């Protein structure tokens, strides 16, 4: 019901919305919860475990009950808190965890079974038989207990992440936060004021308090106007600061009002030199029998709905509390002309006068009603029990300062006896100063003063002096409370409404010796729901303290962890899904490859063509075999630009290369290329590749595609740390040059006429390099070969890559060859025993690879000392060999183990493994590269290959790793 | 990228113990420690970062190149 003349909503504008298909109306400024209450909707959900009917409990972020599913179809958003969901025209919301409907929920039968379903029930009951857990128990439990469900479709909504920096982050825009922001803003500091609510003011919005003689809300509006006029202040409404992290970093979730083409939320990382926590306080319930019945609400929320939204939460009210603050609810309700049936204050000394009965020293011991509250049962100090008709019970067990962020870096809050609450531990998060209710200061005057002081302290550390401005006039009433956690009696007293934890569950945990608060939490699931027990944890640990005969500070709290409010994974990972997940590196031949129908394969971040299918080919092997034959018999073209290219120049370039490679490059003549092997300092192989000497002080190093980044990092390390005096510069030029391999007996023919040079063996012998011109363009030519055929690699500035690739492929095709992809490239190199990171996998040494000859004895180089360790040159090590099948089974697999033919195929008998396999169309059989104990001495022997994973085995002959053209004549000639 | 111990590469003939220490043995202090960081996505500089493992406070950073030259001087 709306109360005329009350509320900060725009009654002149109507917003239509639906809840469970029923149409309702609300107004701008409403939340979904306030609009539902104004429409007298009391039942909004079913509880997690027992499916008990539940209504709106709070008016804020801590809401455990009013969780709904918003929007339809793929836009569906489960578990939205109705209390912080901004109403808009057309909003569609549905209740959760009920079947078939909210009013008639079949699984409400769980509630009747509750004597059997207490704390630890799942742990004790579903232990046996073990196999039933996964197949039967867990799915059934998951279906019964639960929250809303995702749509299962890709999320069509937009999400964003962003960064912000400031001098001072003020968290919360209530009186303390506004005063802190004003103080810092006026002093010229760069301020961000973040507030979770859609409207600034904090509690001022929900109270009838006055500041400077006028409504508190007006003061808040004026303060925000002043702040927004300051260029150095950014006000971020709808932004909940979710976590405090190292070095002044804070996470924050901004929820944007829904609109077309607008993201729904943004996850901020805010770096603040200092921060003021003015996050306010959360009211806590009191435990008594059936305190979860719809209609039982927090006292502060009841008057908040009245004052802020003009929404009466009922027609007849009872107020129950243990502190003076609860009295405000009774007074505000009565002022608005609503019927307050009684005020129950558990304190004998409580004094309050108003147009209602006040029962000091009495307690509420239960509630009556079905799916809605009908009566409140109270017990007077003399033991008399009375039932009072009411449809709304406003309860207050006191207020808990929102200490959460101050404890995100591991600190525990401190118990403060006079307010019966935990307050922030001093200095727990460097640079974060708590103020106002978050620091346990509850009067309006106290909040304003504390906010101003916190800002001045924070700014002083930053070297900014803030002036002392006179504080606005405001009430400074003391906060009087006498703790009341639980009214003992029959029936279930609920603590954690969202996870259905009762006071009895906590006592049972203590009885079963789960006495540590962390154990109690896990045993009962107290505080483990999406609300993280914001309004129930303190009461639960107080009851645990009582049950275990300890004080509350002795019992302590559980660990506070971010995020303070639920953050959608979609917001945290915005921009990082689908094609935005990782950058994609495309070669200049990418478009041409796609036009030829080549399937692309990822190689690191690069995309490379696997093969180039032609008409009539239905299997990749047909294409691959053809491409291999093209290279062996005519000519093939492939893009090798993805290999790392590092341009190295300077007087000490040769010295650097001599130190990072095992072999010597200072003796390499300009115009020549040499294969090099690079070790890690521990003696194992890091990478290999060819390095060309283009000039006296100019080299171009190539790395494998996979290790390009690692080698660059290594060169940085060597030149900065190990050899800081070297006069040498280097830079990655991988993307600057498009480089294509032209390989095959007709390679020279393909290139004839293209280049301004004579390509004879005399002019361009094997392993030569130099600068050439191609149609007037400066290009580089390298006579190197990864296929074992006569080969040239030609590099042009990347902008010419596309056209050169097309030209080379067209020429190759006219000569009976064509483009070849990664599969053929792999077959060609396996036939030749050339290595990739399948072999250079980080556990192999130069000795294992048969490359000990490349280890210079005349100089120091990275890895030299450790590579000489006896264990790294033991002939018994698994060393590189080739394999070919000889049994009836003619195929090979990589990753298989090798055994003596008669040995049992167990791990301890393994003598080696395979790393690469291919079908060689050149040789007409499968080939593998692998590592075998004492391998080079076992050529011609038989070994048994067993692939346990694929259930496969065959007999092999050990052969030389270079299976084709062992003397290399084809590449040289 | 590891402990700043890597700045002090032993002589090739320094012996097994020196090399074992350089490559494999690391202190695990509760308190101040010196790390090597690499600004890989930026200028490529290696840095020696002094930080506290208990408080996560970063107490200083210098170019590894400067630290290495000092060490050799």
C-alpha cells in the first residue's frame, strides 16, 4: 500500500512490471522490492533447503530472501536481489525454487521432514553406497535445493571492465561518505565517491532525520550537487565496492540502468592512494520461533520502505527490538497514520512514548499465520503469553558495522562491547580509514564528524591539507542496546534465512564438537549462501559462543573474503570470451589460405594452414601426401613468417650470439647462415634455429614459433643482467617480414626471373644469405631448408606478403607443385629428422639429440657448465632415434612408450617414448621420432611400441633419425 | 621470474656447489625478498623488485642492469 505524501519516488510516472506473470505498477525511484510491497505482494520466494515461504526481509544489499530471476530467454539473470533491483518499465521478474508455483510448492514437504534434515544431514546420510552419490543423491539434492538457473544460452548482454585512479576513494554516500567527499573535494583532491545505491544519501533516504534544520535528504542532494560541480570529484552511483586488495586496489561492480546498446554492468578496478570506508551498517535479526514468516522484516527496512518509497509493509504493525533505534520505526509508522499494535522492547529499562502499547522487558516468542504473518506471540516479563494481531513485524537486534572491506586482507574485526558489535581492526588495510556507522559511530552528527575527520587524515598522508569546515547541525542521540540474539523456546528460530540454518543447527554443531566458528560454518552452512550471511553471521557466532561457554571475542569471526556482493563472472571477464579471449595473430597469407579452403590451426597465438585441399580429396591425408610429393618432386610454397625473427646489431653482436648459442657465430662469415642450439642455464635445450649474418655487425636470429617470446626474454636477461656491458641492440622483427619457403627440385625454376640475382649453387650455395631485390622491392634471401630439398626462404616487408604469397603459389602450381601446410611441413621434417618442440620439450639435452658436436669447448655459453653434469651425458639416457613399423600393424602413434619386444609393458620397463609420427609418402610407410635408452647404439634392433592410452601396440625397428637423404645432398645440390 | 640470486652467475669453473646454489637453492623468507621481474609487454627491462612477502608491500625497484653493473664493479 502506498502512503500519500511519503516517499522520494515520482508518483506522476507509472512503470509497468510483472512478477510471476502478474502485472503491477510502480514508479521511478522504486526498487522491485518496494514496488512489490506497495502492491501488497508479501510472498516472494521459497527457501533454499526446506522450501519455506519467504518474504522481503531487508531493503538493501544484504537481502537473503527476495531473490528473483529477471528478464526472459537468453537475457535471464538468476538470483537478483529484488531490494537492489531498480524498477523500469517492462521489467519481468519470476520467483525461484518453487514447483509448480510459489503458492503451491510440492517440495515444501521438505519442511515437514525437517527433523531429519538438520545440520550435517547430507554428510551423514548420503555416505553409502559411494557410487550413489554422483548418480543419484547429488542430482536429486541439487534439483531440490537451489536458486535460480542460468538460461544455458550464450549471454547476449554486454558487460565491461574498466580502470580508474584517484587520490581518495570514498566508499558509500551516506552522511559520513558525503562529508568525507566534500572535505576532500573542496581541498582539491582527486576523489571518487562510489555508492551501491541508485541514489546518494545512504540512511538519510530512509529516515526522517534533519540536517541543518531541513530534511536530511535535501542536505544530501545539495552535497551531491556541490560534488558534481567539482571537476576533481567523480560520483559513481550504483557502484558497489566489492573488495580491497594489495597496494590500494579496489574492485567495484557498477550496475547500469537497463537501456538499448548499453552494457548491463561494468567491473571496475580502482587504484586509490587512500580510501575512506563509509559503508554504513547492517541491521541484524533476532532469533525466535518462526521469525522467517513473510511479514517479519527488519525494523530499519520497514521505516525505509515507508520514508523512501511511501510503501507500507503492512496494515497492522508490531515492532520488536533490543535498542533505541527500533523505536524510530514505531514513531515513523505512527506519524504516517499507520496502526502500530505494540512495541516490544526486550530491555526492562526501555522508555518510549507514542500512540501505541509499549511492552518493556517482553519478548516475541513466535508468529502465527500461513504464507503470511497474522499474529505475533509475545511473552511478558511475568510469563504471560499474549497474541497480538499484526501482518508486519518489524524486528531489530541492533546494527553490525559493515567491516567487510577492512578484513579482506586477512584481519579480523574487533568486538566493541558498548554497541554489541564488531568494528574494523585499526590499520588492517593500508590507507583505508573507516568512518561513520562502518566504524561503529551511529548518530548523524557522529557520522558527519567522522567522515570529515577520516578524509582529513587520509589526505594528510597524501600531503594535501583540508580545511576545517563547520559541520552541519544534526542529531547526536546515543545508541543504547542490550544484546539479544535468541529468544529461547519451542520451534525453529532462523538465523541464516538463505541457507535455512536455525539456532538449533548451531547448537548441534557445538554439541558434535564443531566448536571452531569455521567448522560450525561449514557444518551448518551458516553464511555460505550468496548473501554470505551478512545479517546472520554475528548472531550465529554469538549463539555458538554461548553454546561453547566462550565469549564472542574468544569465538571470533569467520574469514571475510571478497566480493562483498555477488559479481557476475560475465562482468569480471568482460571482453575475454569468444574471439575476445585471446589476441589472434594472422599471417599475411591468411586471406589467400582461407580462399584456398585451408583449415587453420592455432600455433601459439598464430593461425597457420593445416593443408590446402584440392578437388576430389576427401581426407586430409590425401592433401598432405600430395603436398609432400609436390615438395619432393616439384616445388612447394609455405609461409614461415611465424618463426620468431630477432634483428641483432652492434659491435658485440657476435659476442652475444657466442654466449647464448652452444656453437660459435663470431666465425660465421657475412652472407652465411648457421644452425644454432640454445640451452637453458641448467643445461637442457631451450630452442634451436638458424641465424644469418647479414653484415659484420648485423645478424638475424630465427627462433621456433613456440619459443619466440621465451628467447626474446632470455636475450633481454643476458644483455641486461649477465653481460650488461655488451654494446649490442636487438629487436623483434617477426611481424615486419613476411617470409616464405620455396622448396623442391624446381625451387630455382620458380624463382627465376623474379629476383635480380643468379640463383646458381656458386652464387647462392647452401646456407648462404643476402639482400636481393624482387620487382624493385628490397628483400632478403636465405638458402636454407626445413624440408631437405633445395630451398630458399624469401622475406619481404609484410605489406607485400599477400601478393608475394599468391604469386609464388601460382608459379608453383604452374610447375606441378603448390602451397603446402603444417601437416606436410611436419611430414617433411620428420623424414629428415629435423626437430620441433615435440622433441625440444625441455627435458632433452644436446647429447640426447646427438648434437653434442655443437657444444663448443673453446668458450663459455649459457648452460655449458651444467650440461657437463655426468647425468646429462650418460649413454643410458633416452636419446633421439627414428622408428618404423615392422609387425603386422603398420601405424604408429606419438606419446607411446617403447619396450624390449618380450618385456611386460609396465612403466618400470619403459625404455623410451615417441614424440612425433607421420606417414611418409616418400618412403611408403609410417615414421616416428622418439627417444630410446642408448638409442644410437641400437639401430636395427626391434622394440615394442605400446600406447596404453589409445589401446594400441606394434613392433618397430630402430632406425637413424634421418630417414630420407641422410647425406643431405638434395638440399645442397 | 625468480629470485634476484640469478644476478650473480658463478664462474664456469666455480664448482658444483656454487652452480647448484645459483640454479636450484632459494630462500623462502617471511619478510623482505628480492625478485626479478620482466616488463615483457613493455620496454623489455628486467627489474629487481624488493618486496615484503608478509605485507605484500613493494619497497623498491631498480633496473636489473644497474644492479648487475654494481655487482660487477
